C-alpha cells in the first residue's frame, strides 16, 4: 500500500563555501640509506575548511569483500568558536616527521587563519577546541605555507617582509608545543615594495646536507612567492649560522620574474594612450616548485606558466582559463599539474615521460557549478629533488593506488575525481570497486564523485534536520540557532512555530527532539541545553530546564565535576526515549548519561540515573578485542573466525555450552587500548557518533568513531553486550521492527553494508542463511551505489499491520543518499534460518560485511551447499550484476533497476530527489489525536531537500562566457 510523501523544502539554511582542502601530508624520505617502513597504499584523510569556520575531516572507506565503491565519507565536523568564526587558510603539520612514515590523524597539527583575524590558530583535530593562538603583526594573513621538513611556517601579511615561525618537536609532556620565533638567520628578509602583497608561497625541494658527525639531514634552501605586482620572486634561505659560514644572515631575494600585464581601457572603451593609459597589475594567485626546480605559476589572466629555475625565463605558457586561475595543485612525483578558478574548469597538465619533455594540456573538465577555490591531490606531492639517491623517492609514495583529485568552492560540494597520468600503468582507483582494478582511471575518462554539502556524515545527531513523528514537527539546525516547523496532513502546507537564536561558544553540533515534540535538546562543543516546548496560540514557547546544575549536583557524577567545570557538558550525540521520559547524552569526553525527566503539574525535574563510562570491555580481568571479517583482528591480532562476544557471566556460560567461547575472544593481559595499526593509545576517547533507542525503550545502542558498538539495557541500566570492533564507524544504528520475537540491532556501515545483530543470541545473523537470499540480493544492489547511504529509518511497529504470536507481518525501512531513496520490506521468511546457516555444526556468527556467499563458503570450502545450489547462486549473482549496470554515476544504474521491477521487496528511486538532507516518518492526523494503533496508510513520509537552485540566487554571480560552441 502506498504512503503519502511530503517533499519538504522550507528549510532555508544555506551551506558555506569551501575555502581550503588538504590531504594528510607525507614526510620526506629518511636521509639515511637504511630502508624504512614502506608506506601503505591506503588513502589518507582529507581536511576541508569552509568559510563559516567549520573544519571537516573526511576518511576513506572501502570493503573488498562486498566489491563496493570506495569513498571518502564525512568522519567529523569541528565547529568554530565565536572568537575565530571564519577560515581562509589552513596548514597541516606532521607532529614528529622524523619518526613517522605514514601520518595518522593524531600525528598531525592543524593551523588555521582567516582574513578578518590577526591570529594564527592551532585547533585540536579530535575535539575542535583551540589549543593556542599566535598573534601576527600587520594582520591579516595573506598566505601560509609549511616547509617540507615540517619544522617551519612561512606566512605573509600586509607587511613588506615575510614572517617565519619555528615549530618545536613534541615532547613526552607536551605533544603540541607552542610556536616559537624563528632561528636568528630567518629573523630578517629583504623587503618588498610597500604596496606589494604576497599572495602565495611555496617551498622548494630541500637539499640533503652532511653534518660533521657523519649523519645527514634535510635543509630548506629555496622559497618562491607570488605577488600582486605582476611578478613572482625567488628567495634563498641561508644555512644556520655556525661561525664558519660567510654571507648574509637573512633570507635573500635572488631574482624576480614578471608576468604579462593587461592594458587599461580608456574612455569609451578605447585603448588608452599617454597619461590616461597604463597597465593593470596581474596577481600571481598560486605558485609551486617541481622536483627539477621548475616553477609553475597561475595568475589573474587565467594563465599557467612554467619558468626556468636558473634564468627565471618562461619555458611554456598556457592560457587555460577564461578567468583567474586561482588554484594550483601538483600531483605525486611532480608529473601532473591541476589548475582551476572561477570559470569552473579544472585543467590537467602532464609532462612527457621523455627526458626534457614538455608540458601538455591533456584534459579540461567542468566539475563544479560555481567558482573553484581549492584543489588537492592524493597522494600528496612531496618535494624531493630528482637527484636524490634514495630508495624512498616520490615514486613509492602511495604506490598501488591511482591519484585522486579533491576540489571544492562556491558550490559547496566536495568532489573527488580519479586523476591518473594518461601514460601511467593501470592502478586501482580509491573510488572504484576492487573488480575494476585493471582499468585506467584517467582524469579525462572518469566521472567525478560529488558529495552532499549538508551531510552529517558519521555523526547522525549532527544532521541539520530532526523529526518529531507524533507531533509532525521538523527541526532545522543552523549555525547558532534552530527553527521548528509543523507539517500539516494531506496537502494543507506547513507553518513555522519557533525560531531560536542561542548564546553559544561554538556552532551547534547536535540537536534532537522528543517523539511527541515536548522536549528539545541542543548542544555545542561546551554545553548541552535542554528545553521544554509549551504549545501556545502563536506557536511554541521554549522553557529552559536546569541541566548543568543537575549534572554538577548528581552523586553519580562526582568523579566528573572537574571535567564538567573545565571542559563543559557538550554532547556529540543525543536521543530521547520514545515516551519522552528520558534523554540520553553522549558527551564529548566519551561518557553516556541517562537523564530522567520527571514532570509534575508545575515543573520538570532533571535527574541523572546512570553514567556509562564506556571503558575497555573487560570480562574476568581479560580485555575483549574485536576482529575483522577476514580473521585478522582489527586491533592487530590474528584470531579465529568466530567473533561472537558476550559481556555477562550468564551469557558466557551459554556461549561456552555452544562451544564458541574459546574461539570468540582475544585475551590480553594489558588493559591498554590500541589503534588498528598497532600504535599505542593512552587517553583520547573518540566522539560518540550514534545513539539509538528501541521502540519499547528497553535497549540503547551506542557507537563511536572508532567503530566500537555497545548495547545497554535501559530497564536494568547495565551493559548487555559489546559487539566486535567494526572496520568503519557505523553510519546509523537502529532497532528495526522486524517480524520476529527476538529484538535486533541494525547496523548500516559507510560501505553500504547492512548487518543485523540478534540481541537475545548476542550474535550477528549471517546473511547467507536468510531463507531465499533476498537480503543478499539487496546487499549486492546497495553496495553498487556510488555514493554512501546517509541514513536509515524503520517504520514503527504500532503503525504496521497486526503482528501475530509467530511474528507475522513485515518490517519496512527507508534508506537515503544524497540523490536517491530506497524502500526495503523485510518479511518473516527472510529471517527464518535454514540449514545453510550451520558451518561445521555451529551457527555462523560472523557479521556479514559481504553480501555474497563467499564469506561463509570459504570457511570449509563448500559451506554446506550442494554443487547445484552454488551454481544457481552464482548465476543469480551474475544476472543481478548485469541488470543493475556498471555506470559511474550514482543514479545511472538506478533507473534500470526501477524499470525491471523484478524485486518487490525493495525499490530504488534515483531520479526524483536531489540534495536530500533527511527522511523521517510523520504520524497521520487520526493517530496524532490519541488512537493507540493506526492502520497501514496512516503514516506519512517527509523528505527534506535543499536543492542547489533554491539558494544559488543568494550567492555571488557565476562567471559566464558567451562563446558559441564551447564550454
């Protein structure tokens, strides 16, 4: 039966443009001849800064077992503070470059600056809080660059001199020491003309210098700057003064090269002559140095110019853009160069493989709908001289994966595009499926991967939209305020009930509203605010509830008083129980608080009833560690394939009776925590990304950004079970209303994999055992979607058909991505186990991150299936693969799925929605008036969209060129 659908577009918040993009940098190769650890081929993190001060961390996810597309997904958003609300420049610095081969997120330091501030700010990449500020004279900062040695910052201001800052190495007691003034030989620089500004800075390849003690080190020797006076300059960085060297003890200007200028127009558009004429200065927007010393510049005339490093003469000149060429990015090894600007075209230049080969413009693509302001390439360019005799040159960096270009600008959407050299050997693309490893992902032949501009990523509570189904309310989040609307039944429209602007220290990071619209919770990085919403004749009246005093006075939180007073009570994830009597807070510091809301005739009493510390999973003195699906522990240990985990003594006895406990645990005598790469971790708790409460209010699911998932019993306020550590943090957790007497936890991963966890049996359900394999086929189709699924909601059971004693009926779910909507129907037959579920006499408990039968079959060779059955499954898989298409665009293969309509239990709508922010249920008018059970058609669906066309008029004008027959 069809369900009414509301397309909601009254949410009027405009996203912020992208101002800077940078991938995780790589250190210089070790100067010694001893071989170092080979960098793995796993793509690094992508850091994106927006104009409104938000810093987004995007992580790469992939799953070879399900043959799904690789993607960069939004891992975390760091909110800005009131003191520094904007960002125009960012720089990533490796904390300890001498002892780090492949930096992780905790190995980096983030520095930002803005055009309206005089401070250089360091922010924590875990919490987003400001670690230090360094006041800069003659603000604002025009450009910022990090030396390849990661021990020096160079920045330019309105002053005619360059400024250097020294980055001290970390210590055991201070991992982020404060910036210091530069060494004496960098305190002075030659001055520029007073009205000249330095708009871009780039360090050249360092030189390998032998020290008196016989060791070698990298030293920065060259610096180039792009200026606003139609020129660029080359600087020489002196060696540290040791008494034996003669020469100037300052940064010396070695040369200046002039670019083309524009003739000013006279009156009436005529060419100006004499005193009325003159030339307009050209701005060199971007600059870079290639491994052989060649200098590449882009300017305000749309030109890319390559310069000789010795004579500073032009080698090649390309007029590639019709407007300013404001962005320049150098590919790995310095063999490719990308440029872009306001004309929305991204151009790729490559150098011929022959010695002394020239540069060629090989491709130009329009990837964006507005000005492009930032470009970055993975693997990042490491400026190593081509004459360096080392085994660890740029050719080994990121070996095994094709480069990927990240771009962004005024159209707000981050875009990832494969960008291989046309003559490079075929390499697997981080954005492709593993089965496509033999294709050549060149920049010209591949399609871009556009991500959503208002996506919440892996933090579900940071979604800009929240629904209150019973009250038919929609809550929209803005920077420091929220708006609440009511959607009327049928086609009666909507009305705005409340608009709130809050006093906060940062922007809002999480919002939630209760089922019946009675309570609202809003949190920034430092404080969670709780409101009671009272209906009035004009809308809703918010009343603030005393949450922070209740936390400080609670005897259960005495051990957190210092933490609450110094770090605040900000929450990264929040959820109300269905009856609205409790609110669950996932604090920034990692604790989970259960808050009771006891309401009487006059006021609401706020009381803390439980605090879950979420420490290590210790059973009888042993640390339980999760495993990966291939038998290798996520924490770095090789373990048996069974990964069932039980957290209570009674559950352990039950599991030991079934003979699976001995194979389900990895024991450790140390209570320490480890990273997935084996690195030791001491104190940092990751943010809680997702909270979910079952419909009956009995179960609470908790997930954090490290992939740890736990289930708590809200009746007994105790830990029920701890799931194995997942390879990736889940996108959403939910307790589906399935036609089964056992409760389930549904886990949706960013690789578009759906897993079901049985709470009674404390184990995952292997999908190959699900009856006729309908969910297997659905998993295959879902994994072929290019963009990740953003969320999933299940239809509440009280609005479904009556459920009999055997669990008859159906469970229905809605899944959505940026530009598609998926409906799923789960019947009892899909959940009924078959003999194929048993492997060697035991029920397989491995979480099915694979949507095919190969995972279970590989355990004992045949997997308990007959030869004809295996052939039938293989034939069906080939037919499904052929029918769903191999298109690069996310919606390309979806239309064919809708046309065939072979599968009645799911449907993918890929051509009707654009820029979906959220999807939720809305209770029909009869049910909202108080009936206990509704009928099938009394539930409505709300789809909130924010299309590009709704706010493009608010942006500056788009560059347009009226040339016929050209883009």
